[in-house]
C-alpha cells in the first residue's frame, strides 16, 4: 500500500480495512490478522498496527475476544453506516475538486451521467 | 532503555560525535538520520563497544556498555565483513560459533525466504544479495538491541521489501531497533521514531505519527527542515 507520509498512517490503514469491510472483502465475524501479522502485511510499525486495532474497535468496526484475537463486527447496521459515511466522504472530495475547476454541481451531475464508464 | 549521555568522540583533527544526549526505549524502531559524515556510524560503533567514547557514557538498562552488553547487541556494519572463501552456509556457522543468541534455524528460514542459496560464495554475491545476507545473519540473533547501519543501501525494491519484513518480524515490545539511512522516505511507515544527527550533534528526536497528526509533516519534511539550506539546529 502507498501511504501519504504527511497524514497519520494508522488512519490510512483503518480506512483501508473499513473499505474492505464495506465492499465485502472482509465479512462479518471474520478473524483479522494479529497485530504482528498486520504490521507485516501493511509494512507498518507494530505500534502503528496496535493503534489501528484500537481505532477500529473505538469506531465499532471490530471487536476483541480475549485471548482469541480481533474480529470484524457482526453489526450489519454499523457496516451500512460506514458505507454511507465513506461514500459521503468520497462524494464531497469529488464535488470539491470539481468546484475548484469551476464546474457547478449540476454540470458535474450531467458529466457523471454522460460519462462513458457509466 | 539505552541512554546516550553527553557522548563525545574525538579523532585527530575531528569531533565525530559531540556531546550526544538522548534515550531510546524498548518497543520502538528508530531511524537514525543525517547526511554522510554526520556521526551516525561512530555513534553505533560506540554503542556496540567497538570504539570507546572520548567522554560521556552509554548505558543499557542502567549499566555501562561493556563485555556483557555486547552479547545483547547485534550490530550490522555498512561495509561487507565476510571472508571471500565463505559460503552463505559458512557465514551461518561462523555466527553460530560467535553468538549464543544466534538461531541457525531462523537464519535458514530467512535466507530461504530471501532466495539465497547456502552454497553461494560471498565473493560472488550481488550487492543486493550481500545486503540481504548481512541483514539475515544479524536478525537471526535474538538480541535486545539491533543496530543496522545503512541496511537499504544499494539494493533493489524487492530486496528492500524483504529487508523491511525481516526487521518488522524481529521487532518486539522488549527490543530496540536502530536503522541508519539516508533513504528517509523508505522508512516512513516502518520506523516510529526518528533521531536526527547534524554535524556530529544531536538535533532532535521525533515520534512520526505525532509529527503527522499535529503538524501534517512527514519525516522527509522534517529532514528538509533540519538539514535543508538555512536549517537551524533546535537542540
């Protein structure tokens, strides 16, 4: 994974894992790698991977079974909420970039509709 | 805890390390950063006990560095240090004889993952293979402190990934890893703290995530701030 080195890395990994939960790569109740394996998988410092799990747990994206490891949340409503939040974020980034180019929201919508990839 | 207290090393006509005071804690991977000739290698050699400070002290867990601490410190020098006639297998045996904490099975695991054949002679290795071998043999020790001097020098992207993975695997809450490099960007995600050495002086110790979170700065940005033209020492 390529990181933006000016932004906290733990948050970038948190978002990558949440995206995997939202798009179904990781399923409800799936076991997540240990902190050490996560560090290897994402080439991050072990302290950063510990922080990734703290943050995911605080947000309700995963939970820890004592002595067993960390698992993806089984709360489907929560996953739906993440999906909405992340879509909202992606959309506002898109609209902001279009605005910077002087393209209005209506024009943006028209451009999206007539885009060959849609 | 590893403490560098007012550590100074003078060579004839040159002060290589000048009154360096800072503390390293277990459970962290440190980058030791500074341009060539800033004193990084000299500091590492003093911690290893290969050379003695002119003045000042280096303490590990409140005890001065000495014969005992050498057993617990694994040092990897920049320059190649294997005999030409040695095969990779010989290098493993050599280390096994030297260090109580060396694990031959761990070494074999590392060299096979790095795709190094144990029959190869060290004199025939490419610079990338040689760099991987040095890291493998150093990290196959079960040390309390690992000091790696420029482990990423002159190696390709794939070899770099292997080296990073090996370092991450060996990191634990009980040990300290110190990696010197001038390839600052390569270390961004792997190290969590950075020590800057400028013109033989200590020039700051930073927590990388803290720097990103509170100042929106990468470690490369900090490097430019400290060493760039007009950069001041904030010691």
